[in-house]
C-alpha cells in the first residue's frame, strides 16, 4: 500500500518547480484540451488506471470519486467540477477545469484537470505540484465470461456446488485433485463436463491453485493475448481470479513482497 498515491498522503509532499507534462508526443496528439465543463464531466466517467502504478485505479461515477489499490477501496470522495476553485494555498492557472474532492469538512483536495479525452486524463495535485497520467479502462471488461480449457488443482477440503453459491454437491477429502476448468465468473470456476463425477459443477476460485510449483518468478501479462506486455511477476501467495483461453488472471506477490496482478499463460488442454 505504500506505493499508492493517496490523496490524503500527497498533501504533505514538498512543492517543486512547475511540472513537466507526462504525456509523450503520441499521447499529446490524441488529447483534446479545454473542453467545455459539461463535456469534461461526461469524459471523466469510468475507470482510470495510473500509468505509473497499475494497481492504482480511480473510478468516477456521476459525482463520486473512488480510489482503489489492488482492487481494495482506499478512499472515496464527493467530486465537483469547477471553473475556478476557492483555492488559497497557492497560485492557480486561469485556464482549465478543477476537481474539488471532499470527504468531510476537514478533508478537501483540489486537482487541476490539465487535459482529457476518451483514452487519457492528465491531472495535477495543486498542493504538491504533482502530475498524474491515467488511462481509461473499458467498463465492459471484454475478458469477463471468456471461455477457457485449463488444468488446475484443488486445495484441501474444497467444496463443489451445483451453481455459483448454490447447493453443496461434494466436499473434497484432500487437496491436489486436478480439474479441467472451462469458464469463470465472479470468483467461480466451472468444471468441464468430462470431469466425472464432478461434471459441470462449480468451485470458488479461492479453492484452486496452479497445477505446478513455482521455483522462481513467472511473468504476469497485461492481457490474455500473445503480444501483451509484461506488467509484473508472481512468486507466491497466488490467488486465481478468472480464466480466458489459455491464460488465467491472478493476484500475487513478487519476490520483494509487492502486490501484483496479471495474466499467467498456461498450456491449453486439448478438447
């Protein structure tokens, strides 16, 4: 959690010289600056990922700003978009819009919205003159409910159910039983119809593990596609979340103990 750029923490950062834009030339060309305020409020809606820390996300829905780290809620604020804030702790530009974030009467923060379009948002925290660049994440996750065919192992005394959160069909007496999973959704995996006597049953993701031991770190990819970039590495405390094709999405820790998440590539099983 120490890497999270929490609003409540950055207020203590020392001021520096005027910040330099984090956007490269390609990003700069795609951005539309100085939208009318109403259009900016519409563009702000959605899930935004910090380009410097992919575990750090901001969800903006209507006038609520929710900050997450590693899928855990870190802070939530009421948000208002202003032409000019009542900011008294330093000079501000006359151009652009400002975000007024308030949790209570004692926690009020101001950000300047420097630029925004359908893909990127660049904002500056006024008290520290710190720039943050966010990329928008698709709200309809195209990798949810994706089919797969992967071999995994069950943990000790795992429970199999007829549907997600449904009736218990069987409680396994021991761990390390292998299952072929074919679908995932909302922290559940479905077992392949050929896995008798467990055909078409469901098992919680927390009760499954990878089918092999990890002797070193393994790469985590941004997306379940062959050309995806590596976003981190997994070494231990690996939690299976969902699957897609021959990839499985996990949360884990690397060798240094830092929290990571991403897609692990597995061997696709023959149909």
